C-alpha cells in the first residue's frame, strides 16, 4: 500500500527582485520587479508504507520544498499529493497526528527550558495518555542515550544532543510517516553515526515510512535502499544507490602499477589520464571498451598491479548535477555540486 | 486516544512553562513588573494633577475617572500577559520559519500562536488595577452598589480583552502576507490609544467622526467605556444599547480576526530551509 502518492506536484514562488544601491531600493518602493521561481516542477512519486527513501539533490533543488508541501506547511501551485490518504495542505488534525517533520536547521523545543518540558507540552498537544507517553519517552531517551541531559536547558545542549531531543519530540506521538530534512547537518562524525544508527533501528522496529533529505552520502548509504535524486525541481533518478553509477556513469576507473618504474609516456591513448604518481597511474576508460583496453595494456606493458573500479558515487552525482545545471540555467541556486563532506 | 487536544491542558502547560522560564530570569521578571507598575503610577499621577485643576472631564468626576483608568489597566494587563508577547513574536515566527512547527501540530494554529507564551510579569498591573478599583469605586459620588455590577463588569472586561486581541492578532497576521519583518502590528498601539479616553470627549467636527469610526468600524471605544460605565455610573436602561452593541462588536471582531488569520495562513510561504 502506498503511504505517499504524488502526482504532478508543483510549487512556484514569486520573488521580489531587489536591485543594488539606495536609489534602486527607493524606486523599488513604487515599481517592483518579480520573478517566478519554480521550486518544484511537477514531480510524480509513490512511496510504499514502511519504505525508507532518500531525497538527494543540490541546494535549492526542491527537496525541502517537497517535504514542506507533504507536511502541509505550504500549499502547492499545482498537482496533487496524498499522504496516508490525506491531502496534506488541508491541515486536518487527523493527518497532523500521524506524521512528524524534523528539520536539522530549525529548533522547535523551548530554548530556555529543559527538553522534558517541551516533551510534556507535546504530550498535551497530541493528547498522549500518561503511561504510553512515559513508555515511549523512556524508550526514545534510552535509544538515543540522552537521559542525563533531559533536565538541562536546551540552549546548553550540544548540537548532537539537541538533534536527538528534536527527534525524541517528533517521535513521541509515534508517527506513521516521518519527514527528515537534513537531520545530521552540522553534526560531527560520531553524532552523525549515532543518529543514523538510531534511525535505522527505529525504522526497522516500527516499520514507519521515512522520507529523508541529506547532503551526506553516508547517511543515505547507511539508511536507504531507495534513492530519489531531485535537481531543479525535477526527479532525475529513482532507484537503488548502486544503480546511480550504472545509469549515469559511462566509464570506469582503471588503476595500474607499472613494474620497475617503466611508465609509458603515451598513456592517453588508453583513456583520459586522471592521475600519475609513478609508478602508478589512474585512467578513466569508457565502460564499453574496458575489456579491450585492459588486454591491450597487459599485452604491451609489464604490470605489477591492476584494478578496475566504478567512479566514486559523489563524483557521479556531482557530474550529474553539473549536467542538469547546464541544461537549465534559469533555475534558482545553480550550485552544481552538493556541499562538501564534513 | 481522544481526537481533540485538551485546549485547557495545553494552555496550562504554556502558562507553566512560561512561569518556569520567567523564574529562570528572575531579575528581568522583577524589573519588568516594577517598570510596568511605575508606568501606570505615573499615568495615574498625571490625571491626579489634572483633577486638581478641574472637577470633571467630559462629565467624568475624579473617582469615576479613576475607575475608568483602573479598567484600562485591568484590560491592558490581561492583554499584555496573555496575548501581546505572542502577537509580537508572530512576525519573528514568519521570518525564521518557526511558524512551520505551529502548522504541524494537531491543534488550532491560531490558538497555538496566540497563547504559547504568557508574560507573567504584566500581571503586576492587574493587581494594582484591582487595588485602584477597590479604592475608587466606593468614593464615586452617589455610588450605589448593585450585585449586577459584579456580574456584568468582569464579563465586559473579558469582552474588551477579546476586542483588543482581535485587532492585535489581525494586524500581526499581516506579517504572514507582507513577509519578513513587515507587519501592521504597530498600528495596534496607535489605534488603541483612542480607547483610553471616555467616549464623551470625542465631539465636534473631528471628534464625532472619530467616535463613529472607533465604535462601529474598529470597535475599540467600547472596550473600556462599557465596563467602566457599568462600574462608575448607576446602572440604567440608557446604557443598554451600547452594552448590547458591545456583545455584537466582540463577536464580529473575533470572527473578523479569525477570517484574516486563516486567510493569511493560507498564503504562508515558509522561510527557506
């Protein structure tokens, strides 16, 4: 059964074009120029109940906008979506009791109070009965290992602890669908790993449907079997993480180590030279001709070591984003590569 | 699990959390309470001086007018305690995208946005206002007590609070339309300034239209005038039409502000991630 059904979902914004300088600002008071930015351009997507799906894409690709549409925070300019049978932007309480949204860059807990006071508020808002609330809370704080900071004001928590508290708050009412917008942003490697481990465990146990956006390939590799790549408001790929390389990369990386430092000077005839550190070299070779190239190299040179690998996933995706940016110069925030890894 | 949130339970938790927070910043709490009480005392002092020069302002004698001031303080302190910090914060919520979280909750968004903070320090004025009321009422010339006053006065104080709240939330909600940092909220202070004086002073070629606008269009003149008259003047049938109108005006204001708020939410764009 589908938990999420999206058909032709569109969202465009009118953005005021502010010009530089004081005079332009003053004339802008009377005459304004607007530009339409298409954040989401008619996407179709089905997500089954219990799936853990990753949204991958550069900044400004429309990932967060899609999550906000599915949470009913904003309403679309066109198209349809149903989550658990509800139209999100109708904002029915019945729907709002059944999902949660966690945003890595925003904080919903009372800043000056210990997180447990915010949890108690959630208990009242979602009307969770006391026993159940206590049970869920105990389970979550133990899994996330935050019991010792429950009584500390949120503003005194580390970023990692705060994120765990945000997750706890979001899961107290046992949502069936969870939207996660960059839940590990800014976290150190250990905190990232902890959050990933928790999400994986929680999802497997509860079989809830999760839609996650992230810049970090590691999050996605650790958590999601299915990846949806979105760039400039369109879905470019929907499938397994490994499938991305098969589909979007037409080449392999051939690494060679030549015997006795006898490195040929005309390496370029085999393929694009990526790196030469004698006696080793790395070449980019067309997938279709890899067998021919390899046998020719082995026949003509004395080789000590050889390997044929797929290009790194990050590179493939960066290349893909760059291509889509070239295709589409009008789209906002044309940043062709995802944020650097921490 | 029952499907409706317990609004009272949620409100009490807001009130409790706000109190815990206020107690954490104790010095700030005390300073705020003292400064708002002194502001009121200065106001009162000013009118005490005025009444040394005259016996009546537009038909209101000294102690009658003190009842009027006490009513103003009472209503304003309730508005400042429960609604003002929230209306002020609304444009900030819009700017930062914090409104997103309010929209996710299975509870009325206007309720959540209007009441999530309680500014307990403003209740200092409430106590002072009650004391002033207790002092002035028996001193009003020809005062006759009627038990009806004890029933009607609190009711009309609450209706007055609702009218001020409606104007406030409708103006604050415009920040959802206008976007970042822009709001008509400040107008609330300009407009409600007019409510702080007895209706009778609005006379003549400028006064009459003002009185009509602020009674029938934006009904802020009934906010204080109606309860103050109930307490300061003998109850009479002459007051009935305005009192009935005040009930209607409150209902219309609440409905109107609800409409504006809902309309505004519909066009919410949310801040960037």
